């Protein structure tokens, strides 16, 4: 029943006005996943880069990734910083994180102080850790000399900023999932996924209404990911490349055949695709057919602001 409701709502929304209808459905849902950006790092496709919010009881409490363009979509979605409890950053490619400072700058205009948990991966020789990124971006003159040191008050909700942001690193090499947030009925785990040589995390969000697993970029070679994703109501995966992509692209991203195999094994109630770019937009329908050869549940190609409620929208008749 729950899966049928998910399908019905997603189909209805695809026929409706893209912003108003989806904002309405998401903000009235008990739990809902809403994409902010459905694109990748290319700017010519009218899609924002990666990012998503999770609505819980009418509040957008969780933000996962904040690539370019998500600042605008965040406002269009109706999300409010007053409601934000958790930010998970998957990795430090520009299309997953560049709008984070722009979104957090809004903390100047929030009416009441509250704290936000900020989680990201450990670093390596080419990429910072979450805490290093935070210091290099928001560190004060005495504490890292960050690029936006005028926002250093984010660390302790000072200088007129109303958010107290607590950055944390999660070891991407850990063989098991890491508990990163627990509060008000929501439990979130992070797990390292293989994205070439880029430290990268997937997130599993468990709620009384169901489970969301959001995979960022990965090549699909870490077998334990299917255990991390197993039992999800919604699994979101990036559809970045085609099956005939070159070796370098496959080092970074999973082709449709691999996505289909992962989904077939993890067996979510539905699969949502994001991170469309270049050929993966042109060949979208063909790639979905490839995925469906292995995975037989519903597959949705996400658009910016697409809304996927869990369970029933209040007022929706069973
Ligand atoms: Zn990436």
C-alpha cells in the first residue's frame, strides 16, 4: 500500500506545476525526500547540482549535499533554516558542496538560535576533511583564516549568526556504518563509498515512517554498500554515466548495469536517480531500461524539486 501511494504521488506531481505542487506535497508529508538539484557539474542543463532535503512533519530538517544552484532551490522548496537540524556532505567535489556557505549565510536572518550537526568525510592528500573544509571556509582570523571568516560566528552562534554549526568527520574506510545523528525520531548513519580517490559518504536516514538511503557518487565496487542500503523505502543513486563510458569515468561512477545490480540486491521499494549530466541526460530512457533489466521496482528520474513522500500525505484517502 505504501509503495503504491508513493508511486501515485510521484506520478501526479510529474503532471503538475513543478514548483508549487511539489512544495505543497512535500511540506504536508509526514516524511518526504525532495531533490534540490538533479544535475551534476555541468551548467548547461538547467539543473542545479546535487542536493536534497528531507521533510519531517512539515519541516525540512535534513539537508544532504549543497552543490551549485541548491541555494536557489532551497528557497524555492519552502525550506527554512529555522528548521534545519542536520547537514550531511557526501564529498568535496564542487557539485556537492559549493552552495553550503551561501545557504548558511542565511543564519544572519534566522530569528532564534539553534545548533546544526554538520557531517562529512575524512580527508586525504587531495581533499580536505569536513572539519578542515569548515575551518578553511569559516575559520576566524585566529582560527584558520577562512575564506568567509566574516561568517566565523557559525561555530558558536555569535556575531549575529543564529546557527551553531558542529562539524564532524566520518572515516570513509570504516568497515561498518557510523551513527552520525539521533534526535526526534530520526537516526542517521554514514558509510564510505568508493568514488575514485575521492573520500565520499552515503547516508541512511531511518524514521518511524520508513528508510531513505542517499548514495552520492560511487563506482559501485564496495560490496558492503548493498547491506547499508538494504530495506530502504527509497534508494537514491547518481545516474552520471552510460554503460559505454571510459575507464576513468567508471573509476568514479557506476554505469547503469551496476546501478541495476545494486538496486536488485538491496531491493528498495523504489529507486530515484539524480546527478544527470551530458550523455546520461540524452540517454536517460535507455539507461533506465538497462537498470530495469536487473531491478524490477519503480524507477524515477529525478528533476529539481521532485518530491517523494513516504507513506500517505495527510488527507490522502487510503
Ligand atoms: Zn563527485
